[in-house]
C-alpha cells in the first residue's frame, strides 16, 4: 500500500509539471518544471530498482539524470535547453 502511494506521488509530480507545461503555465527550463521531474523520476527509479523492472529503471533513471543535469546547468547560469 505505501509502495503504491509512493509510486503514485512520483508519477503525479511528473504529470503535473508536464500538463502545466502543455497548458503554457510552466516553462520546461524552469526550476518549477525541472525539480518535480527530478524528484518524481528519482522516486520512480528507486521503486523500479526495488521491483527489478529494467525498462522502467532505464526510462525513469535517464529521465532523472537529464532533469538533474538540467537543474545543475541552470544553477550554473547556463540554459538547460539545447541551442537552436
């Protein structure tokens, strides 16, 4: 039960940021978008490791790493998105 709640909370963090971005309420390079993605995907990565769900580990692990990398770049004064 607790495990399920943790997974749902992690998923909701990612989905809320994503939907807010689609609705134009959050910029995908903002901390308000990146931090929920990093936390949510990190939580889901841990639960996937516990369950040995390899595809989910890959998906959420990469998502977490990219989110954290983008947060670090932003904190260093660099735009987290690729130049066009």
